[in-house]
C-alpha cells in the first residue's frame, strides 16, 4: 500500500507525542484532548502506555498531530 500521502507514515507514536508536547505543552494538550494522562502528572512514558492500549485516545492524538501539521 502506498504511504506517500500519509503524514503519519514512518512516525512512531512517541515521535508524534513528543512533537505535540513541544508544540502545545502538556497543559494545552490536556485542554485539547481531555485524558488524564495529559492532565495529571503527565509524562511521555505514562502517556504512551495509555495511548498504546486505548485506540480512541490514540486517534485523537493522531488527528491533533495532523491538524497541527496542516
């Protein structure tokens, strides 16, 4: 399958999350995506753990990333 038009191609969830945190910061990220791992003592490690097992939250993170990149 051709991935040329997929901006997420080649990006790990960790890379996406790091870019979002660098761009928005944790408080803004928690405001935009209301999940506890962004609001309560956030860290990349704990957020990745949650996002990897929570598809709806991961989709929100990926959607916000795509919105940020457009």
